[in-house]
């Protein structure tokens, strides 16, 4: 079980020591503080620094070119750096927007050539109206009863200027709104904007030398804000104070040593039944990369279980089945190999790369079993062809495999739920759902052409009935009092309510068919793009080049769709179908009171 065991820790000391003790606890960084002043509402530790400062740091970190970090703190003025950075960001955004508008105006004005649209007062009650008229509609110009002229033309369109107080009715083509500045002025403004943006870019690059000092300044501000927040969490009397929190049991010796150094009294107690401790997950590096996928959806309750290992393996399996191509898996493996060292630069990145490695491995293995390499299948008599044991064309086979995976996944969920309730009769309700699923599988053998199918289906019917009876009788946590009919009625009511989950169960099992459907779609797209490339290749001249473009673009699109589908649906099957049957309570994440700046 990878949910860390916690103890409730209470520290007592003389009132003047409070700030020093909070500083020591912050350096220790292993406690989740509890508010001993419930009448007061305090903000969380996060977000106490102004968003402007964080926005400035984010803007500088995103700069593609960065200078060497400054070391001399005497020259650093955080307020000035933040102000200059935000002003630089504001001006860059404004000038970029103007440049986009100028580019659009130039593109619209170029076919018309160099001229200035006259002011309205020079034309009296008339105005100039500009139209781009396709050549196929040009005969309609003869029926227009207002003065007009063709200012320019190209192989596809005529560029016509009409003079009239209002837009002429029935004029062919599309009316164009032109900028009042001449083309030469727009081109000059574009060059000026490019120069200004280049200057701002180098000013931004110059400011990047303060990134490290700015980050440290923000961290110090966060630390001071967190300590101020912690002071409000402590209970103060005239001469003494008390601080309470949750801490891992293996941190007990460190806390005791800190208490002894500061002359504090400390009390450790195990969580009581009425307590709701926060949840701290701790997994080995091999599977810890899936923790983020778990907490993205739910934080398990302290007394529940940690689904991280299951998420690691099942998400990898689902992702590989959805991508379903060994060639794509090899491409992802190459990308992972190139990024391996960079991912290892941080602890989280080092853990995450093992999840990526598992995904790549499953994708390659499943692609080999399917015999799919960028949509191409090896010859049956080849070495790779001998490993092909699955085929998307065998719809029944692949649908059955998806259903079996769904049953196995939800069986595991109910087994875990039954194990955690093993000292209560309600555990038999979860076992009942397992019986319902397996009984339904036995009934489904009627679809198979085997002699014993009717007998097996009859056994399955009995198993389903037994399972439903277990759900009916053992899905309630109400106390069973034999002599009170109301207690029995309440339990039966809970059981009948639980039986309505039959449709949900079968819906969840059938939801795993998305593994087959998405894998089939990916495989068919790969084959389709290969066929398109082969057809294009028959053209003379540029046929080979066009075929290469079709292959790269087509497989690139298919790979992106597969990645998105693998992430979205892999998470869905775990976080919705699986968690709904295995996790009954949501907890509070463990947030350590720690110091960001370590001196």
C-alpha cells in the first residue's frame, strides 16, 4: 500500500518561540498543518504572491534566447525587473497585433496597387466601393448602372472600383474594405514594426539574466507568506502556543530532534476513527510516473488504496491498444530516447519517463502481435509475420478481447473493493458483481459454435442469479438486527437500489469496446494513407515527391490522433469506469509546509 502512514503531531512551547519553531518546521518540510483556529478562515499557501510577478517570470522563461544568469544581487531590483518585463510583454503584444493588421491590409491592398483612398469629403455624396470579381462573373459588370473601372486584374479575378453613394445592388464578387493608407506607407510601417519588435526581443533577452534571482525572490516571498499563514494556524495563549499537523511516521525522529533542540513538548497520536488525515502518495520510481494521472482526477482517501500501480500498467496497455502500430511505437521510442536525459533532470521527469517507456513498449509489442508497421503487414512466412496472432479484420476476436479486458479490469476493481471491506458483509456485494460479470461471459458462450455451449450458458445463468442475490442481500452497511423488521426493510431497500447498477455495469464493460474501435480506426487510417500514397505515385514527374508528402502528412495526422485518443480514452477507462467500482471515498492531498529557498 503506497499511501504513507501518518501520525497527528502536536507541538507545544513558550509563546516567544512560535516564529522560530515555525521557521524550523518550514525547513524540515514534512508536516501538513492543521488549523487550530477553526473560527478563522485562512487562504491556502499557494497563490499568495502577486500574479504579475509570476506572469513576468513565465514570460522571461519562455524567451527562446537567454543570457547567462546574473550572480550579483546588489544590482537586482525585483520591482523594476517585473515592471520592465510586463511593459515589454505589453508592447510586444500590441505591436504584434498591429503587425498582423498591417500584414492583412497589405495582402488586401497589393492587387490594387499604389494609391490612397481619398477622404469622404473630397467625393461629395459619393464613395468608392472596391470589389474582387471572379472572371467567370465578369459579364455581370455590364448590367451595373454606376460608374466603375477595372483597377487591376490577375488570371482569376478582376479588381473593380465603383463610384456611388451606397453599395451598388447586384454587384458581382465580394466587397473589400481597404486600408486608407497607400501600399508604400503600409510597407514602411511593417518594416518599422519589425524593427521595434526586434528591439523589444533583445530587451527581453537582456532581462532574462535576472530569471534565477527573480525566481529566488518569488520563492522567498512565498516562504514569508507561508510562514505568516502558518502563524494564523497556530493556537496562541498568553504564555504558550500549540501547532498541530500530520506527518509521515518515518519523520518522527526528525521532528523529535527538532523539538528537543527547541525545548518543545511533542505529542504523536495515530489517526482516530473520526479523523480525516490528508493523503500522501509514495510509490517506487518505476510506477510513480502515473501518480499525476491518478491525482488529476481524484485523491484517494487516507484509508482507501493507491491505484497508481494499476493505473501505470492499465493506462500503458490501453494506450498501446489504441495506437496499435509497431512503427508508431518505434517513432515514439526514438523520441523518448532523445529526450531521456532531459527528462531525468528533475525527479518528476525521471519518474515520468518510465511511464513513457512502458507505453512505448506496449505499443510496439501490441503492434507486432497485430502485424502492423505504419499500416503495412509483413508476409505470413516472414519472421515478423509469424508473430502476428491478432487481426483487426477479425472483428469478433478483437471485440471479445476488449470485453475480456474490461471484465478483468472491473473484476480487479471489485476485488480491491471487497478486500478493503473484508471485515464487513458488504464485501460480498462486490463479489456478487464479479459473479454477475463471469456469469454473463458464460452465457455469451451461446455465440460460440461448441457442443457444450447450452450447458455452459445454463451454468452462467445460475452464476448471474447467485451474484444478483449477493448484491441484493449484501450491498448495505446498515446494522443487521434480526428482531427489527425495519432494519431488514432498510437493507433490502439498499439492495434493490444497488441492483439498478446492473445497467451501469454492462455499460461500463461495453465501454472497453472503444479499445477495439479506436485501434481499428487508427489501423484503417494508416492503410488508407498508404493506398493514397501508392495511387499518387503513379503520376509522372512529381508523383514520388507527392507520395512522400502524403505519407508524412497522413501518418503524422494519424499519430497525433492516436496520441490524443490514447491519453483521453486511456484516462477515461481508468478514472471513470475503474475508479467508480474501486474507490468509494475522496481524500485531501497532503500539502507539506516547507521552505522553497534552502540556504
